C-alpha cells in the first residue's frame, strides 16, 4: 500500500533530508505464536522482506532507522539490498557491547551498515538469532564521521545499586548512533536508531534507558567536538504518548489521560520523581535513593516531529495486534535545528486528530497481506535551519 506524505511547509532548497524509521518485526517474533491471527504465508520472511524493502525504498529516504533486525538478515539481505541502492554505514558488530568507531586510522574499512544486536539469554521465552537496531544512510549525500553501538545497560554508573539498576544493567536493549556530515550543507548532526524495553510492567526501566541514550548522544557529540549539533532520534520507544484507558499497569482518571515517563522525559527534558513512571513511584519500597533520582536528557532540547503538524498530536496507533493497539514509535528532533517540511501519513482515517483513542481506529491487526510488520513505519522530511549567531 502506497502511503502519502503530508506537506507541512515549503522546502526552500534541495537540501532536505528524508528520515524513515521502521520496526520490521524480527522473524523469530513473527514465528513465536503471538501473531496467530495472521495467515502463516504472510508471516513468512520470504513474503515479508520484499515488501519491507519496497516500502523503505519507495520513500527514497536519506536515513533509514530499523528495529528488530536479526543479524543474519542484516548481513545477508539488508546490507546487499540497500548497498545496491547507494546506502552505506558500518559493518555489523556481533557482540552485546559498545563499539566506538571513528575515521579510518591506517587501515581500510568497508562501510555497509550500522547494526546493534541484542542477544537472547537462556530462559528467554523466544530464542533465535540476535536482533537489534540498524541504521543506513545515503553515501552520496552523507559522510560517516563517528559512530557508537550502545548497549544501554553498560552505561549505568557503578555507584547505582539495587534491584532497579540491576534490571537496567541486565537488559540487552540498545541503539545505533551515527555522527554524519551532510555533504550539501556541510553541517554535522547525530542520528540514532533505538529500541527501548518492550515490557509494560517496567516503564521506569524504559525511562532510564531513554535518559541513557540521550547521555550517550551528548557524549558522542562532546568527544567529537560537535557539542550542540543537531540530533535525530528515531525508533520504537515502547511507550505511549497518551493513555486514555485504565489497564493492569495504570489507573487513568475518568476523562483524563496519562503521558508515559519516556515521552514526558523527552518532551520536557526531565522526569520528575512525582511522575507515575519514575522508579520511586513504581517501586516505593525498594530504595530511598531512587527518590532522589531525576532522569534528564543531558541538555538535549527535543520535541517530536509531530509538533510541526497542524494537529500537534501523535497518531493514535503505530502498532496493532489482536491484543494491543497504540502509538509506540516516534522521531524526536533537536528543537532549534530542524524545520519539518513533511510527515509520512498513516494508512487509516483519524490520524488527523479526529480520533484520539486507538481502540476507535478502524484498522486491522498487522501483519497481514498488505502490511509486513506489526508496526507501521514513521517518516519525516527535514530541512536544517540556518545556524544561529
């Protein structure tokens, strides 16, 4: 299904950048039994991959941020397919640890794609190849200056003790960070593809991960002497921007809504200890030190791409299965650097703000014959704003 772009503002030059983010549904999860509502032939990777590839390329993005990319499909399928279309990056790192790369120093490197993998552990409900985030970029337009494959748990300070921080350390979730130079504008910016913890029982862990990825972006910029450079953060945040109905995890007051801790943190710059998703609220009996923990974006001033649209509302859903529907996927941008000139439209009615509750959206569970993942891709067209004096 061809999805239309909504023009937000006139693009003043040919220097615009198109960014697309997509959780493609790893094959091991598609085959786990959680998508039994989908006919088996539409779950088959040989059916889904060509459709994923076709959708990505139809938007002609300069930057592609992917989540749930299995290592074998990254190496054997995505890299050669996207390389033929002019996309490059960095070779896959097949260990759950941080890898920092900079300009080649005395050796030749062949750049294909950026990929961070999270590995299954003994006892995990679903076993299979490592999967994670990937980032590709158009080599004719963008030049890689530095990169970081970031496992969030590796960046918890040794001084942080207790069950909460142990859980954050144990998670294999991570992000790919790329410091890129735009060969047209000569500007440098950081792009990130990320995937936060999936489990709705632990929104406090997700908030900590969001704070960690912001700190790592800031660290990469500082170490590269690019402090204050523009930032793009795209991915599956596994966090609702608004929750309208009570569920086993939260009680929503009648006629009101709750904003997730992750969204609150990224939209405002910090998460107060009084927020319902702060660990001191989720675990009041665990550790008095948590009550003094304030999560922040480490000085990054961010907002969602959606604030450029007339409604200034996130779409009611970016994922739908037979058991859940909601908006979990976002593209956050540094506020003072980007003009959003276009947004990729949703393939259902109501994304214009006329429908707010995902339960009211007329859209089938996915994947299906048309949509190859249980998430919908997100996209925006951007223009770098002039540098401020």
